């Protein structure tokens, strides 16, 4: 798992050179509404992708858990596009989602890490996320790759719809090319992150909160803590911490705040109040906070901040699992591709 985390800059560099086919561009240009469907980490990538498509490209978008999509699909209309996201391309729920979309005559664009998978072969159009082989069960570089491809798709949509000028598009693409270099300093501080985890390895309960671009990442970190560290972790919106979870605050409970720069003031106030309860408070952001522990991330365009944050919390999850004696590559009861319906 650690090796694959350290491959993230290389993956981002490959994606920066990714070119979309004419058919992919046609599907995107004709889309009036986009459904992003996935399971686990791929759902969280889609949830973040929804934010990019709506805020950057001005395209209506919805993120769906694949199993819920199959149980009760939405009402479709002309101009809808389904983007199905999967690392393996063979997970039962996503294959069923493919069948559902096909039956309802919804165009399908697949984002997959395996070009010979069922999803890649049967979608109308397929994009290889270029993460390369990922052997550890927890998704690391593949999750980051999915997010990077979705950012690139959203930027293309924004250009086509006139939401950004050709000059701004070129500048953002140039910054995307350098993302790997932005992530490397975070990876270089792996042992610093390891030292932080040492203060949390005895904790069995975590609330992970985020807002805006960091909310999907809060869900993803909570998932990673379950998978790699074997702890109970719950992801939620930052504003919901005061609506119930605050009652859990005490010395043996940890709160992790992923700070969106647009919501820094509210996050600061919450961190201050949580500290007063005696709870451990760990803050990830690009500014200092009144917390038990904080990790400063490199500053940069907000659209690209999820990549440095993802690299940091993936290392946190890894080192916490190692410190707790967990087999982080093969957590108990989990497999890389879920085939049971």
C-alpha cells in the first residue's frame, strides 16, 4: 500500500497527458445532466466529481451509490449521461449499474483501471484512469486517479460551455501537469505524518468532518480508517458535528477536520469548541488551527487541493494501521473486487 501511495505523482503525470477521444468529447458536450455512479472509494470520487461538474462546468450532476442506483434508478430524460466509475470494472454492483443504464437507454462513459474488464468492454466509451496495477485492497492511487480524470473532464466541459476562457483552461491544464510535484512534498513528510498517528493509535472511534470539496474526502478518509486501521470512523458534513456527534466528545474520542478554505472560519470555531471537551482534534488544512494536532498542506488553487489532502490522509491511514498491527494490504473480510450481490 505504501508503495502505491508513493506512485501517486507518477500517476498524476500520466493523467496530465491523457487525451479524450472524439466520441468521449461528443458524449460530454451533449450531456445536460450527468450521473456519477460507483461503490466505495469510486463513489466518493464521483461525489467529488459532482462538485467539479457543477461548480466548474455548470453541468447538473448527481452522485449515486451503485447499489442504490440499481434498486431505484432515477427518472431519466434526453441529454442524460451515466459516468460509471470502478477500479476493477467487475464489481457486481457496477456491472448491474451498466445493465440498468443499458436497459434504460442512457449513454455510458466508464472510468476504469482495467481495460479488459466487463465495464470497459461494454460501456459506450471507456477511459483508462492510468493508475496501473494496484495490489493492495484499499484504493489509494486509483482513487486519486479517478478524481484527476474527473477534474480533467470537468475542465473540458467548462471550456466547451464557455465557463472558462481558452487562456484560463490552458493555465489550469498546466497546473494539472504539475500536480505530481505538488504532492511530492507531502509524501516526503511521510515520517512526520507517522509521528502524528502515534498519538491516535489507541483511539477506536473517529468522526471525520469536511465541507465543500473536503466533504467527499471526509467520507473517503473514514472508509480508509475502517479498512486500514480497523477502527470505527464516520464521515459527515462539518456543520452536522454539532447536531448529535458533539454528545460523543470526550477524552477517548477523536475528531478529524478536513478544512475547505472557504469554510475555514466555521472549522476554526468548531475545533476550538471540541478542544474544550477534552477530545483529540486533528486538523488538515493550509492554515494553522487551535487543535491537538494539525498538518499544514501546501497552498494552491482550490480545485487541486484534494490531491495534496488525499496523499496526506492516505499516509495517515496507512501508518495508523501499521501502528495498530493491521495487515493494511489485505484487511480482514475484504477483497479488491466485490462480486457478491
